[in-house]
C-alpha cells in the first residue's frame, strides 16, 4: 500500500498504461506495471549516486520518456503540450553543450550528476511542467531582446566575404 502511494507521489501511475510494461508485468506476475518503472527508477538513482555508469543512466532516464512524449505530440497532433516538449529539448541541448565544454570543472562538483538528473526530471515531470516555465523565464527574454538582431538584414549584409 505504501509503495502505491510512492508511485502516485512520483507520478508513475501513468506507467500502468504502457504496453511493454504491461507485458512484462504479466510475464513476471507483478500486479502493477508501475512497480517495474519504480524499480528501474530506483536502480537508476542508485547508480547515479554511486557513480556506476551515471552518464549512461542520466541520458537514458532523461531522454527516453521525453522522446516518447514528443512523438506522442507529433503523432496525435495534439499540440497542447508542444511548447512544454519543445522547451524541454531547447534546454536539454543547451545543458548538454555547456556540460561538454565545462565538464572538466563540473566533474569536481559533489553530486553534480545527481543534481543534473533532478533538474531534468523537474523539467519533464508531468506535474511540474518546469521546462515551459524555465524557458519563459530565461530564454524567451533573451530571444525577445535579440530578435531584431537575429533577423536584421544589416547584420547579414555587413559580412565581407
């Protein structure tokens, strides 16, 4: 019963509807497919905290679900969540670029990978929808400030080739 409350708290209830999890839950005689998702999340967190393949687990756990949800937006043409997922991918790309260039500094920060993982989860978790809010607070302002410069013809014609 307490496990069901944890699954609900972490927003894993929707995993009960994922077909391949249903298949494996029946195969292993597990009452709820969400239990499998919960175990995978716990193992991934343990690996991230302990440093065992943390880069691999972070990439898998923060790319698979958003990828599936983005495909769902495209395939169903239900664009209600389009801004959330487009914002997520913009932020993820920028974080990965910064991570690649500053990894030699970030590597020495304690719990950097765990903090990065929590940040990504906050970005894509259905209850927070933080990617959209983060984009509006940070990147939208930058875009508005530099929009005229980005699209100006003077900037393009000023280059001497």
